[in-house]
């Protein structure tokens, strides 16, 4: 038993196409359709399609497609040739050719145009009758025509062929003259333009050089530009170096003015001869004065004078040294600054020279670049002129070749010729009648098969367990074939498993009973609610036979009739027998209402006396306890519920049952009804859903008469063998 998920109504895949099955299902109707089409179509074709006469003429066309115009080899001009052939076929059907052919035919005494018909109408009629096609992979195309009479058929075809040849000759003559005139005018234009290009090229060559288009000439100017550029770089380098040295010398000049030269001054003072002599003399006088002062007493009246003289000598010595230092500093610093000025002057002269050389090189480089650019421009212009001249010469050469070719072609005998003339047919052709009859036969067979496939494809009814699995997404628990087609089934449908236990239908009930028993063992499911979508789909019959096939003792199985719309127990037991309704009304106990002694191997709880009662009673207080009481007393409780779409009680009972068995009659329920029913049960949160397909036909169930006969032959042989053994 499969438990589907609680989800919205899903979309199911479309019904697959089964041509063989559809053909077997609708074989009588298919045969009727095929025979009807054959009976009507074949005689109609045979009498309507008359034998016709056929004649054909073959023409050969050899177009000249020169390589000079298309620029392609012969192997690559096939598309152009096909286009040419299609164009010629249209020319054959043109008014000019066909009117010429009709006039030529009338001159020979054969009339194509009717007395009251215009030439345009005659041409249109001939174009419709005329069949023209290219013979594959050849330079040939055929002109053919069918007619009810053979007289004049070959004459009109030959006249059309001759008119096409003449029209092609005249058209080519006029076209060749027009093309020659155009090509000669084009040649004059090309020659004039070529002369102008030559004149411009000569003027450029005369002004600049004879070989102006030679690329080697530009290298001279470019080399001059390169050389001047290198010299300019060197001049700029010299100017920058000189400028750098000059700036450094000026910085040194500032530093020399602030340089400390005291040591050099002292050295100069020591080495100066005049200063040295003065210092020596002063030193001697100071020494004499100190000696004199040392020999004079401190109280001597001249001692103070001596001391003053000594002091003046010291001052003179100090002033002498100071003045010598100032002179030495001026001499030394002046020499240093003088030498630095000489260096700066030299660098300024070098900088001016470098700057002048740089300016001169810049002027020369600019002039060289202008010269090279001008020469390069003229060289490019001359090169372009050369290419244009070459292109014009090539075009002029092609024009000359084309003119020569057209002149030769215009003198040739022609490119279209009649390979085979049409001949007058001697016997009519009946092939069309046979082909049409074959087409009618094939159409009849395909119509019959198409009807069967379309009938099954468009039929939304459920007829096989494969349909149920496709719609629901899970397989059916089983299927029961139509008992009317089972030759071994009992007449009483409620007792098939009792009266004919070895019939094929009984075997199918046993298979479903095995599934229910397995469900009971694995999940302890005891209460099974059987219902259908609408009435009269065999739910009661299914439950009675399934309960018979279930294993176990009779006292552990019970059938509860809850179908107020069509209670089956009204047919099996007296009308005054107490039942479920009497228990609910309190007229009797549940044990008194259960029928324990009957022809069926299980207990039965009938519906009871029900005239005038409300048919929506199962939500009454007491129904749920009653079902729970039966669950405790029995292993299998099968509820025969009302149809799902006719009563809400069926939905109420699904909550009281462990498994809901939905019985679907084959061919009576459409796909969306089943999907909607299962979706409704999902929303009711049923514990488990089981679907059984009932009353399946032989072909839809894939059970054929031969298989059934073999089955019953084996059963009968087994029983006969058992009887003989006893």
C-alpha cells in the first residue's frame, strides 16, 4: 500500500502513444475505416484518373562562365550554374517564348489556342501544362507534357524548344552588343584615368628623384635625421655638463667668501719678510726694555716711564700682528676669489659655445625632419599611385580579355541546343492511375491507424493500471478483470471466490487479498474503507470477494454495509433484519445486529431498516465507538462506504479507517477525476490510500482469449488428473 504525500493536485504526464494497443482496441472500427476508404477511393481513382499520353524533349545548355568575371575555378561555379539553369527554365515559360511557339505551331496546322481564347490565356494554359526540370548532375533539362490525346503533343513541345533556342540566340546577340559597347566605354575611361595617374607620378619623380617609389631613397634622409639627432644629444649633454660645472663654481665662489682662512693667514704672516723683520726688531726692543726694567728698582723715578714704554711696545707689537693678519687675509682671500672668477669665466665661455652649437643643431634637425617628412609623403603618394596604376592596368587587361571573349562568343553557334526532340506517343501511360490507387490504399491504412491512435490519445478515461500509475505517480494495488469475459467465473458476482475459486477473476481477488493481509501484518491495519467516485462501480462485489479470499477464520472477518445509496445487504438478507441503523437508534445491540451464520465465510453487519431515514447519518454520535469495537473483535473490518462525490459520510469514514480502498471502474472514470479524488483524500489526511482498477477488459488488461483458454485447460486437466488418482 503506497501512502502519497499531502500536496496539491499534481500535473501528470500525457498519455503515451501505443499504436499496436490502439489498433487492437479499435480493430473493428479501423477495418471499417480502411475498407470504406478503399471501397470509395480506389474506384474513384480508377474511373476519374484517365490514361494520358506523355512526350518529352531534352535540351542541352552550355553556359560560358569565365573565370575572369567570377574569379573561381570550374569546380566552384556549380551554384552559379544551377542559378543559370533555373533562369533558363523561367525563360522557357516566359510569354515571349511560349507565344512564339504557339504562333509556329499554328503555322504548321496544329492549333493550340482555342477560337475564343486570347494569346495571354493560351500562354498561361501552356505554362501550366508544361513541366520543365533539370536532370540531376547534368547540363540537360527536359520539357515534358501530359495530354488526354496524343495528337499535337510532340509538335507543341518541339515548337517550344525551337522558340527557346531562337529567343536565346536573339537575346545573346543583343546582350553581346550591349556588353561590348559598355566594356569599350569602360576601357576608354580606364585609359584616361591611367594617363592622369602616370602624369602625376612623373611630376613627383622629376621633382624629388627618379626612383621616388624606391624605399631605399628615404633611408638617406632618415639617416641624416638620425645623425643630427645623435649630435644634438651630445651637444645637449655638453651644454648640461658645462651648465652644471658653472653652477657649481658659482656656489664655490659664495663658499670661498665665507671660508675660514685664519690658519693660512697665520702661515702667511709667519712667512712675510717685512713683518718678520719688524717683529724681530720689536722683540729685541722688548727684551732690552725688560732687561732695563729688571735692573731698575721699583722706587726708581724712571721705572714708571720704563713700564709705560714697555706697554707701548707691547701695543705696537700687537697692532703690528693684527695689521699683518688683515693684510694676509686680504691677500690670500683675494687670490682665491681671483682664481675662482677665472674658472667661472672659462665655464661661461664653454656654456655659451655649447648653447650656440645646440641651437644650430636644433635648426638643422628641424630642417632635416621637414625634408624627410616631405620626401616620405611624396614617396607614399607615389607608391599609392603605383598601386592604383597596377590595379587600373589589371582591370584594363581583364576588360580587353572580356571584349575578346565576347567577340569570340558572339561568333560561336550558340550555347543551347536540342539534344532529343519530342516524339508523338503511341500508347497511353497508365502509371499515374496505379500510383494514385496505391496512394489511396496507403492513405486508408494510415487513416485507420490514425483514428485508433487519436481515439486512445484523446480519451481521458482510465482503462489500465498503467494509466493509474501515470496519473497518481504510484502503482495500483491490483486490478480485477471484467467477470463477463471470464468463462470460468460464477454467475453470482458476489460469490465468485466461493463458487469458482479457480477462475482467473478469483485469482486476481486473491492477489489483492494477499496485499491486504501483508498490510495487516506489517502495519496492524484492520479497518478498510472501500468506496468509489460514483455509484455502481462494483465496490460491494469487490469487498465481498476480497473478504472471502482473505486468510483467517470467519469470526475474525466482518463486512459492514454503510452504503446508504445502494446497500448490498438489502439483496442478500430480508428487509426486516436488524442492522447498523437499528444499533445507532438503540433498537438492538451490536452483537444482535451482526449476522454470523450465512453462506459467506465471514460475519456481516447489514445496514438495517432504512426507509425514510436521512442518508447522512454516519457522523452520528456512536459511529466511531462502534468501529473501534469492531476493530477490537475482528482482524479484518471492511466498510462498504457511499460514493465519494455523492455523500460526505464517505469522507467522515476515512478518518475512522486505517486504509482507504478506492475502487475505480475501467472506462468509467476520467484521469482528472481520479487525481482530484486522491487529492481530496490527501487533504483529509487519510492514513493510506489503495487504488484498485475494476472491470478491466481483455485487451486493456493485456489478457487475451487464448491465454484464458490455456489457463482453464490447465485447471481442468489438473482436476481430472486428481479425480482419476482418487
